């Protein structure tokens, strides 16, 4: 008997993407009571309210990046993400406010000092699947496409685009299950992962289409030189020379499914909002009347008097 379709969606939000987007796009006219900028948290609040109002999710987790230089990947490869400037204090403060806002709304907040948001999303989805959940990953990050199973989908909220496992190849040229291997071959400049020298996006897609995965490619590397692929002989040499590096790059590009989630319930059901905490944050962050009303409505609280 075929397995029943998992009807319960679990929304998994890559919060950092939307906080950074707001930090770069929102005007710096917003300030808290102490004069610190709050443009990122105002923009994040708008995004979060739109998501909650549009979808009314019963199960949702918001994942934040705390492992800025303490991630397990930095132990494997110290240069991992070393090309990124540290977040300024004004932005770090706003990340704290964003996490507090989610908690005040009764949303499950995921963060860890050694695992990135991608790992927390992957682990939450992996833990929830046996209970009949399907994932709705709210992020444009292609790395997260490796998590998509038959019933899952990814949602680029800003562009209004959604795709499932079957749609990954049209977007990236490889299957969802091949994303980590693909990034190991091509590298990922955003994360400072070099990849295998001389192998670009098209070549990596052809190699994975032919061999299926990185392990098979490396095991049958002698066949690469005979492929009808420009520069195939050179690629075969590079793959032999850089075999160990390629395997390391894949360790870095593979999303962990066993990150500790702090004992949070697997389904990440929405909890009760904290009215006092929400009011305090609204005051400290100087939210306007309309935002306050929307926050209270999204939290299931009665409208306050203004």
C-alpha cells in the first residue's frame, strides 16, 4: 500500500537571509530608544508578518545563524567563509531583536553555536518527516535544495517562486540529491569553497549526469578523459590530483541532518504568544500602530488600545 501523502506542512525559514536583505534594503531612518538602528528588524518583521498572514502556518520554525566563526566546518577547513567581513555590532543587535520577536510570537526559534541555519533546517525537516510532515523551506539559497524530498518544496518568498524536488534540475542543472556534489566540484565563492580547479557549472552538471554522484565519479575517474567534454583529459588529471580536496569540499557543502535542536517538539507547532514581551519589544523598537496591530493579530492576541 503506498505511503499516504504527508499533508501537514512544516515551514522552515532561513531567517538570516531575510535579516540581511532588510539590513541592505531598508532605509536607516529606524532607530530604537537608545539610538541604535533597527532597519533590519523592521524589515524582517514585515517579511514575517506577510508570511504569517498569507500562510497561517500551524507548524513553523525560524532558523538563525549563530555559528559565524565557530561552525564545525571551520574545524574541517579554517578558511571556510573567511572571505566574509564580521557583522557590525549594529546588525548583531538586530539579530537578537529578531530572535526575540519570533519567540514573543510563539514561534519555534532554532540557533546553535556550531551548526548553521541550513543544518538546523535540514535536521528539523529530517526529524519531522516520520510524523507525516512535508517541508516548505522559505529561502532562495540553492544549498537548501539538496533537502527536497518528493513532497517538499522551496519558496523564494521575495520573488514569489516555489519549486519542488523535480524543479531543481531546471534551476540548477542537477538533481536535488546532487547539489552538495555539484557545489563540491564547482566550489562556492560565497562560502569560500574553492572546488576542483578547472571544473565549472556546465562541466560539473555533465559529469554528475554521467556518473550520478561524486563517489562514482572519483572511482571511475579514468573514464573522464574519454567523455565528449571539452577539456575532459585535463579534468581527469585535476580530479585525481584533488581527490581528497573534493571529498573535503563535499563535507562542507553537505547539510547536516543531526544538529541538536534543543529538545524542541519535532513538529514545531506554534506556541502561545507572550503579550508582555511583544509589547515591550514594540516599545523598544518603536513599531508603529499598524505594525503593532498586525503583530498582535498574527499572535492571536486582542488588539490593544492606542
